[in-house]
C-alpha cells in the first residue's frame, strides 16, 4: 500500500477539495483550509482512512492527531 505523508497528498488522492468535502460532509471553505494544516480534524479519520484503503493508499494516523499504537520490540 502506498503511504501518503501530507494532508495535501491525502486530499489529492481523495478527489481534491470537492471530493474531500463530499466524503466528510464538510463545507468547502473548511476543506480548503485543511491543505495548509499539519492535521485534519480527528472526526474525519475513519471515513478518510477507509476511502484511502479503497484506493490502495494509507496515511499515518498522526495526520489526524491520533497516536499510532506502539509496536512491541
């Protein structure tokens, strides 16, 4: 699976601003602002991760302010 590293990469993979607005049920102006943010709103995590997986892509949970589970060594 291809991992995306930035909010802009995620948004491009999900159809740009219009696609993300429709997917998340968010206002276009709010979505437009996300491109310049380091993180998406956490309430968009589940829907966006599923949509990315359907496209063969993934992104770190930290892009939504989530902590990733630590892997035991």
